[in-house]
């Protein structure tokens, strides 16, 4: 499914596919199945869906950080340059410098044996060749930019000496340290309380605006995506099943999966009292996908064709599309 940008893109993804071998060592599973979108400087794209829908693996595939035995296809073009055929050495000079990622757990992203200053210095030394006073000044500037008080003192601290919210700001400073063109934030508010989450989203939105970043936000929380994203892509079983401008998808969701996702979020018009609506069933095993639409076994609106034929991409409007036979009726 294609998710077009209205301006000259800094990132173009076409028919991105990734196959991984299952835990049992059996057949390869297609965990990313034909993802396409483009993104311009200053634009923000939210990729939403349940756990296991392929969101994080899409990000890993863009960064070429998939397991060694993974297989892939399609193209990723960053600022006019194809990444799919780059060597490991070439990719190391691109990751962090031109495309960067905020991982969902800062305690995993940061090494507990090294100070904040040591870890923040690494990309600056590797990509920008900074050292000495220039390096320290840049690190203080970055920590200040992400709202960390007394930044010079923080450089001497270790991850265990800081709160989860502060650590998320540190990994954000690392991600923007070399002024990348594209920033991927993978579930960046996981584990943060509501107040800290709101503060971090304000920070992320501010960083994107001031630095004109192309932002990809990956989240299972619809409310998080709504808050800062201009466009949205809904993933299910490795595919984008609906995509378009945020307002269009919110006001006129065309795919039953999107409708159920929105209904199950209390701040998106779901039930405010009592139990929230839920999506029936569980996501399918990627090695045993049903015939036709992968969502058909869980879909309350499915009819016979849904269980036989895989739906193509249908236009809901000029910039809004969905893979659902209901759109064609």
C-alpha cells in the first residue's frame, strides 16, 4: 500500500519485505509484507497496530538491523540514495548520522557500565569527529535541547542514577546528536507515566519542528499517534491495511480493523465508563495466515469474498486508501 507525501521525499520506501525464520527453525515467515510510503522533511507518520502486526520489524528493516538470517526485498531510498544494497560498513556511516532511531526501552538502549557522557560522545566522535571542548559543548547543548537540567553534571552520571523519563530524553539526545534527516521513534512512551509521557511527546514534537525532521512514530497507542502525527498507517499481519491523513482516517475509518482500534481507545470516542470495546480473537500466526483477508476471522463485517480473495488497495479518497472489500461495495 502506497502512502504518498505531498512534498519532495527524504525517505521513499517501496514494497519493503522481510522474511524471518520462526522460533522452531521452520519455514520463513513474511513479517513485513510489501510496505510502501514516502516522507518529506518536517512530516510525521504514525504507524499503529496491535503487538505483532509488524510495526517494529518495519523500523528494523528500514535501518537494516534485522537478524543475520533474515531475507528481504523492496527498496529504501534515503535522500536519493538506495540503502538496500549498502555494505555493513557503509550502513554504519549512515545509521545515527542520516537516519536514527529511539528505541522503546532506554534501559536496553543504554549500557549500564558507561556514563551518559561516554555514550552520548560515541556518535559525535564517530560521525562528526568531535573531541575535546567542542565535543563537551555539543553534548551539553544536546542535553539542554531535550530539557535536562544541569547537563554538565548529568554527563558524569550512569543510567541507573536517572529516572525513566530522563533516560528517554537522553536516548532522544543521542538520536538527534548528528542532525539526521529521518528519526524513527519506536514505542518511545512505553513504561512512562501519563505526565512524563505528555512531556516527552511535547519534546518530540518540538524537536521535529525545530530541526525539520522527517518523523516515523511507531505505537500501539492511537492517542499518542494522533497527538503528533500528520499521517497514519494502520498495520495488520505485516501489511498496511489503511493509510491516509490523520483527520481522514480518524473521521472516516474504512477498514473494520481501524474502526475497532479507534473504538477500543477511550480518548478516541470509545466507552468512557465500564469496560472498553475489544477486538475479538487474536492476531494470526504469520506461518498460518488464512486465505483472503488476514483480518477476516476476527472481522464482524466479513462476508464470503473476504475469506477467499486477498483485498487489493482501494481508494477511499484522493489521499486515503484501505485494503478492504467493503470499500469496493
